[in-house]
């Protein structure tokens, strides 16, 4: 069995597509959705409608706990450029 570590929901969706050897068009046809909608949900799940997101998550077959954990990681704000620069300085000083 293959095990993948993913950080976000969008990564989980992309890995599932690869494992199932499914293209965005295949998923869209199977779910009765527009291909551009499927693409948008897989790339930007936070900006997508809940109905479309849940349809794709159900297609993926991931559990509620896994979905919730990945969703929480998606909600965490990315560090700003200023924070990244200060983190970089701190790390370089520590070395």
C-alpha cells in the first residue's frame, strides 16, 4: 500500500487524482460537473462552494477526520514576506 503525506486539502485532491489515474475531465464527467469547476475546486478549495467541494471530497473517499484536519491546515494564514524574512534571519543567526 502506498502512503502519501499531504499538507493541504488541495494536495490530497491532486494525489487522489494521480492514484486513480483520473483527469479533471474524467472526474467532471463522473460527478456531472463542469471541468473548470473541478479544476477550481482542486486548486482553490477555500474559494469554492461547499456543495462542489463536498462532492469531490466524497468522490475521493477520505474520512471526515482527515478532511477536517486538512481543512484546518488550509485555513491557516500563510506567513507574510516580512515574517519570512525575519524567520530567515533568525535561522541564519542560529547556524
